[in-house]
C-alpha cells in the first residue's frame, strides 16, 4: 500500500514549495517532484501550476487536496480500528442469560465494562436453560450466565461461579405445609406437581424427577409450562407445587411460600460459562472485568 504520492502531494500543497516540502519529508527534492508527476499522470489531471518563482494549486488540485486528506484520515482510522479490534477494544460480545439470577449483577458488570471499553457492543439474549446449553454448544454465544445444571454435557468449558442458591419447594400459602420452615421431599408423595417443560429445562425437569425417585416415589406431574412465570402462576392457583431455585422468590407473588428442603444438598450454582477455545478478544477483556467485580463484590 504505497501512499507516498498522496502524502507528498499534501505536504507540497500545504507549503506550496517543493524545497520546503522535501525538507519536511526528509527526502531529496527530485523524489518529491517524481511522486507528484506520477500522481498527476495516474489521476489524469494537473494538480499544480508551477513557475520558477511560485507553486499554486490548480482548481482540480484544491478539490483533490480536501479529498486526499480525508482518504488518509479514514485510512489511519481504519488501521487504528483494526489494531483495536485485534486487541478486543472494538467488537461484539453475545451474552446468553437467565433473567432473574443475574438481574442486579449483570447490569452492574456491563456498566463497568462499557466505561472502559465503549466501542464494544454488548448483545443480551434471554433464553431458557435448555436453549442456553444448545447455543453455547453451537458457538452462538460468547458467554452465558446460567445454572450449573446440564453444562457438563458440553466439553471444553470454563466456569466462574458467581454464587450458590438452594432449591426450594414452592407452594401456595394455603397448602397444609406452607408454614413449615423445611420439608422432606418424601412428605410430598401425594402432592400434585407442576414444572417447566423438559425441552425448556432438561436439567431442572430431571432434577425434580430424580429428587422424588430418591425418596421412593414418582411425582404426580399434572401440568407443565414453557415459561417460569406460568409455572409460578399455576402454583399460585393451587394446581400443584414445584421445586425451583430460591432466587425466584424475589419476583414471586407474596402468596407463594419458598420452603427449604430437608436432608439432601439441593443446591445449584449460578455461574458464567464460556468455551476455552473462544477466539473473541473482547471476551477476554469482559472476563477480566467479571473477575475484578467478583473480587470486590459479594452478591
């Protein structure tokens, strides 16, 4: 990419003196003259009117000077942007998330990140657990804020645990056990259950079945839904009970009760996860900011 003719032309046009231009460019005067002659021949117009005593821009030269400066400015900007993109300072990060678990944490992280890297575009994509697993596996997400359930099905992942949440039994306040502090799952053998459809959250669905089976019964699953709000509404309507992470309590109806599970360690990690082989340089900067925030903030 030989831009010498343009650069030489601009310096000559600014000084209107070939001798002074050669000093500014640290080259011999004949070299400057050769480059200008080459440029005029290349574009097919005369750029300077030259006499023994003066150098003046032609009308075409005046117009060309403005455009030549803009071309070099844009080229320099493009080169700088290319370097910034390679360093991750310009780019796009596709984030997949479950809304409730990181509702407060993620906006704080993004605000801090964008103050440092304003040219990186952040795209937020809300998905259910099953879809997040699928899109991480297919490299459609750079990073996901989700549950630890089911991620073991994807190889080559890195994790950063944000915090841990217990699973709770959720029931309406009129349920006979609603005032209990804790419940053994075996006591729910005669209850009706509602749950997210398995394709929406395979790990969560399987967890409920396994928890009940481990206590000697298969749950009486009377209904399923594709959205967690619908599951909680069915519980609120007295259709059945369910088992979900405790973080849903912050957005649930006040008539619902979240009760601890006795015995087994029914917990789930809320975490950030990404593929080790992800080559997005902006993601590396985002993870650095994530780790910095986690080191200074206890959720």
